[in-house]
């Protein structure tokens, strides 16, 4: 009789635990991080931080403007114009996961060039197992695009929100893996 009561109480507590767990699962919500570039007037008078909202020295970078090229031609034009005007530039990704500041553009004279809309696949060569993509493509997109043609990465960081340009820019590596990608820069 005692054993029966004990079993009943165990099963009741198990049911309650499972219900709480189920409720917690239902409440979980996730969303991509905010855009690290913020401007007060259209695309002018901007700031950029990392995904945590501030660099380790608690500073943020300022820039006069941000541009969002959507094609290689627009990108070249933006770089050419800024170079001619001797404007300092910084590439901004959609994710901005680097914790250190690395470099700021020149305050209110600087230009941010975002790779947010440069995220397409340009070419897939299944026989040579190579892909050519734009630098704003995230690791998640790359894995999905590769899977469409039954390709896969032999090694990859676990963090899906990194861009190809960001990984190349900082030499992202993963402890335990020898090589991530073989990059061919055109
Ligand atoms: C949770 C977490 C886990 C991490 N784990 C690891 C890890 O295991 N190993 C590791 O090595 N790192 C790790 N990192 C660091 C991460 O790999 C780097 O911060 C990476 O650079 C972030 O990529 P991003 O796309 O967000 O680039 P960003 O942080 O936006 O950019 C990095 C730098 O590259 C420049 N850049 C970006 N795109 C271009 C481009 N197209 N042309 C020229 N310059 C460009 C940017 O201006 C910036 O200076 C981790 C970060 C986080 C948040």
C-alpha cells in the first residue's frame, strides 16, 4: 500500500515536471540580433557597435554615413568615391560578432559599407566542390546553399551568424579543426 502511494506521488511529480518543461519550451523565443548600424537621419549620422551593443572599452564607433551596396558594381563605386574623397571606411556586416573594436572609421567623416545585401551565391561547382559567394553570406546560409547541391563543409564554427567576410577578416578558427575553408579570393 505504501509502495503504491509512493509510486503515485512520483508519477504526479513527474507529470508536473514534464508540464513545466513543456510550458518553458513553448515560451522560448529567438530572434536575430539587432542591426549593429544605427543612423539618426536616413543613412547619415551613424553609429556601429558589435552584437553586444558596446565594444570592450565601452565605446561605439561613429560614421557620417552608411551605404548598402546590392551589387559588386555598387560596391566598387562606393569604395572608389570614398577613396577619391580620402574618406576612411569600415566594412559592417549584418552580424558584427567580433567582440573587439578592431578599427573605427574616422568619426563623423567616416563611411560604413554594409555587406547586409551582398549575400548571394554566385557559382556552385559540384565536381570541384567549390562555391563562390558574396561576403555578406552567413555561415547558416552557406551550409543551406551547399546542402541544396549535396555539398557540406568538412569543418565549421558552430556559430551560424558569422559572415564569410567576417570570418576571413578575423581568421576565424575552431579549436580542434585544422582548416575551415579553402578561400579563393577573386
Ligand atoms: C558566440 C561567439 C562565438 C565565437 N567563436 C569563435 C571561435 O570559436 N573561433 C574564432 O576564431 N572566433 C570565434 N568568434 C569570433 C568570430 O568568429 C569573429 O568575431 C568573426 O569575425 C565574426 O564575424 P562577423 O561576420 O560577425 O564579422 P564582423 O565582426 O562584423 O567583422 C569582423 C571584421 O572583419 C571586417 N570585415 C567583415 N566583412 C568584410 C569584408 N567583406 N571585407 C573586408 N573586411 C570585412 C569588419 O570590418 C571587422 O573589422 C566567436 C564570436 C561569438 C560572438
